[in-house]
C-alpha cells in the first residue's frame, strides 16, 4: 500500500490535473510571501503604536496582506476543488474502462461490490485530500521556508531554534501516521467486504428467502457493519491522539523561542519591532505542519482509495489470471506501449481455434481446444454445467484470454485486433440479458443509440416483441425498472434478441437463450432465434433439444475437452 503523501502515478494517469496542481503550488508560494509581509507590517504597526504614533503605510500594507491572503485562500480552494473533480472523474472513467476491458467475469462476486464502493464513496473521500490536506502540504513546505529566510536576517538565534525543533512535528506525525495508515487500511478493507457481501446478498435475496437463510445473512451483515464501526472508532482515536501530540510539540517549540526573546527584550538585547516580528512569525512556521498532520488523518480514506483505484485501473490481468491482450510475440510495441493493431476481420470469416487452453487459478476451463468454424455454420455447444461452454463464447467475445494457443478469424489473430472493433462484428444474447432503468426503446438500442425508428421497428418485429410493445402503456417509450422489472423472463429474452437483430452482425453468439423459460415463451424465442441465425455464423450454447434441431454441427464440452457429435447422435441422447 502506498504511504507517500503524494502519489506520482497521479500526474501520469490524470494529466488534466497538472495545471490545477501547479496553480496550487504557485499559490502556496504566494501565501508564504504574504505571511511574511503580514507579520512584518503588523510588527511595525504595533511597535510604532506603543511609541504613541501610527505608521499608516505599515497599516495599509497589513490590510493589503490580509486581503491578499483571503484572495489566495479562495484561489487555493477553487483550484483544489477543480483538481479533485478532475481526478475523480478520470479515475471513475478508468475504472469503468477496466471493467469493459476485462469483461463481466472480472467483476463477478465480491469484486463487484468492492468496485462499487471504490467508485462511489471511496473516490468521494478524495475531496478531503485535495481540498484539505494537499493545500496544507504545499504550505508546510513554503511557509516555514519563507519564515526561516526572514528570521535569519532578523534574529538568527530564533531561526536556529526553529530549525532544530520544527522537524519534531513531521517525525511525531510520521510515527502516528503509520499507525493511522494501518488502521485506515483495515477500515477500508472492512468497508469493501461489507459492500461486496451486501451486494451479493441483495442479488441473491430471492434464493436466500426460498431456503430460509435471509435472517442468517442479515446477522452476518450486522456483524460486518459492527466490525467496520469498531475499525472506524480505532482510526478516530489515533487521529485525535495525533492532533494532541502535534499541538503539544508545536506549543513547546513556540515557547522555546518566545521565552529567550522575552528575556533578551527585557535586557535590551533585541528591539521591540524585531521581538514582535519573531513572536508573530514563529507560530506561522509550525501552523501549516500541524494543520497538515491533522488533515492528513481526515484524508487517509481518500488516499487509500486513490492507491487502490490507481492499482485496479492499471491491472493488466484478464479474468482467467492470464495476461490481458497485449502485443503478440514478435509484434513491435506501438507508441502507446501496446502491440501494433491490425485491421479488424469480418465476423463472417473462418474462425480457427488452435490448441487453445484457458487456465484459472484452481482449475482449467478449456484444454487444448482445436476447432474450425466455417462461415455460415450453425454450431450447437452442449455439455454439463461448468464444463466450459460459456468460456468458449467468452474467448470470442474477448472477455477471456487464452492462457495458451491462439484464435484467428480469416487468418487474423484476435490478440492483435482492437477488442471494441471486433465486438462490433458480434451479436451476443447472454443467458440473462441485463436491462436498465430506461425506456424499452433505449434498452433495445443499447450500443447503437442512433438507430432510426424504422430499423428499430423491424428489429422489434423480428424478435416477436410486437405484442409486448402493444401491451405496454407507452409502447417503446415505456420506462422499465432496473433489470427489466415489469417484463417477464421470456419478454426480457426477446428484448435481448431485438438487440441482436438491431446490431445485424455476421457472427451470432447465444448462451442458452431458452433457459428458465416456459414452453410458450420457449417456442416464441426459438422462432426468433431461427430468424436471427439465418445466413449468419452462429454458436449456440444449448441444454434443450429444441435448439439442436437446426444445428449443422454439435460440439460436446466436458472437463475442458471439446469433442464433436453429429446432430442425429445428439438428438438421441
């Protein structure tokens, strides 16, 4: 875990924030100059006032310095807030891009909840870091340096005491900061686990209720929430202790300067103006360090989230734990550091699997698969659950990367093809199509938002969705609930088929499109499926015999091995 107060990866990953951070640094330097000017003017005003006169020039300088500090403080806040917004927006986009790059398998299980927590509350915690801690970090460098530079010429002995005592604050702050860092990491881990578990529990709530386990999981969530509460209180205790220690050290350090100055002033060894200047500037030297120490604890959660976000968004491993798509062997790296891309082949080309193996951490999903899919073929894939059928489709979708072997389309290795361009050649109908809280038309247009209404209407008709549209209160403009709430399973599957018709891609992948459907819905979906695959290359994962009738070939997947059956042989199984 990164323990530095500023992560240099931030400037590389979010170059748009460099200007705001540079402005923040410049304003920090200007603040230091204004602090010295303010103290110098005030010391002159007070010294002359004690003598019974008023130095109007010094007073005007003091007022101007105060006004300048207020203006600069406002500018620091604005620049810091803009930098925070830029960084959060960029990192959220990077995290979403990482999800899109690695596919749905990468965010399965607990990781989905952890990513949701990181993208939401985690990155929001960066506000305290950018608007509170980072400006104070700049001031803790510029202000002490400016104060010491001024005091060296005014009273070098006081400057020497400050030089000797000022390192005590960062030393004690670092000692306590290590403890706070460990406590915050524990707190963040508990929060991430809580978010992931809660998301899984909500997703599986119908199953939990069916088996009478909902109350047990409620107790588990309560225990995890209580563990997060305890970890948060431990972190707060360390933060309060740190503030007390830093205040005590700073107060004693100021006293070490103030007492000798007072004694020398009584003995006539120092002028009143110089003594006042030293007494006014000394607390200013320690103040930014104390404030940075206290605000560091408030920003610890954001720093932890920042480190995790930078790490997660830069992950280059795919869902199977193998290296993500990168340069093929012998392909020179391009300017962006990735392999040189080649033209995207048509999905209508011949697809060849050559000794393809997909290995996960604890098992091998596919082993030495050699397979040729000719243009226009309709191939059914059968086999027991967990045998590797969906992994076979995931390879073509780019959601899974081969551990060994290669996949070519029309002679072009998919590892060298831009995955987004390649996916435009594919129409995919998953087992459970995800529908969003949007209109029915927008759900069908997913991925092709500019589709004309006439084309949309044809896709609705081809997917046998006309009766559904007619029954809805606002037709295609009806607003659906999240996950398609308001539609039956069969209707949601027909929406997925309408998406596939709308894409009009040469390669069609269907992952058990009739699973969990009743007989009437299955008949409708099968008829729409036949229309969809006509004239296209199709790979269909199937459990039900009805999907095998029109298959040109049948592949059987078991224990990671792919063997070929004839449709007739499979129909009699």
